[in-house]
């Protein structure tokens, strides 16, 4: 196995973070005429440090046994760099889910099928722009796009997860930078680029439930919320690998305004969105708060 380890900045103690994983082929032909396979593992930056690990895989060795050995190497490399073993391993591609689970189970790693892999997507985009084009065998030019998956219909949230009501909200991006210091029972935060303007308004929504807000926040935490979207006149929460949950039906003007706000966020604020769960507008903290990002799936 040939490998490349990208060193993290020095840290003062073990850092506990979830991992995001992509084990897939790249647009590079090896000398034997087969596409290169590559394992990428990263963590979201925590306390100024991020773990990144890359390992090439021969096309003839793509299996769960190879992946398990590679995960063992990644765990060892993470330890050397001051990172604790991950609490969870997010698997980004549905087609690789079974193989990843077989490889991770003997290592006692919990696999979570999820598109909530924002750091991984950014790293892939970075490599597509700066690494792969410089590799011998890079397949330049447009490639045939993969077939678009059939998008499942959005289904209503279960009764136990529905709040009393919801409302639109917006926050300046600078305020979201302080979210780690807020009083939140269930949180899902992501790093925010220092290049983004603090004054940009980020669109989101607040869910309210007088008696069940904490339970609803706990339920949403298990969904792996990914992004909000407007589909026709419906407000939809995308979550997990392919789940789509109907949050509400909108009037035509409201739907058009919400869709425009989300498009603006993608262009001005890297697709940042948010969901907050509270018992009321006056609650000083949050029972749940998630930063979402509207990013491509592949």
C-alpha cells in the first residue's frame, strides 16, 4: 500500500471528533489501465486542528479486508498526531456502506450513513482542483456524469417529532461563529471559513414545542440533518443518506422567497443554513441547534 499522510498542526492533548470517510475511485488511470481507488479520512477541525489521512488502493484490492487494515493504519496515525479514536465514522456514499460496515465492525467503530460530511466534501473539491489534475493518468475533460438517483418523496415527520409550530429565522454568520459557547442540549456544529463575511445573513428555521422540545431535538440529532430545500411549494429537510422529511407546505410567494434565500446563502455563505429547536421564543438557550450546508452530494 502506498500512502500519504497530511500532518495536522501540533495539539496539546487528544482531540475527540467524528471521522468522515470516502472510499472510491478517482479520475486517474493507473499504468495497468484501471482507475485509481483512494481512501480519504478526515475529521472536522476541532480546537484549530484537523486530522486528514489518504491512502491509495490498488483496483484489484478493493474489499473490506483491505479497508479494515487501512482503518487500523489510520487509527495509529491519528494517535501519533494527538487524536483520540473517533466516536463515529460517517460514510458518505450509499454504494460503499456495506463494505465500510464490514471493515469497521471488528475495530468497534460505529458507522453512520450520512451526507453530513462537509469537511470531506471540501477536501474532495480541493483535491479535484489542485491534486488530481497534476497526477499522471489524470482523465482531463468532461466525464460522463453518474445517473441521477431517484429522489424519494418527502414524508411527514412522525407525530412524536412534530413541534407546535415553526418560523423562519436569520442570523448573521458572525453570530454562528459563537455557537460553540451557547447553551445547547443537542448540537451539530461545523467549522465556518474565516473568509466568509460575518455580516452575511444565514437563513434557517426555528421549531417550537412547549412540552416536547428536548425530545424533538434528540430525535432530530439521530437523523443526521443535512440541508433544507424548497421542493415546489414544500419545505423539506434532507437527512441521513437519502431521507427527505416534509416540514411544511408553503404559499407560492413564500416558497419562491425561501428558495431565493437558500440560493443566496449558497453563493454568499458557502450554503450555510441552520435549524434551532426551542420550547418558546423566550427560551435563553436551545434544546437543539444544527448548522447545515447546502453542498453537492457527489
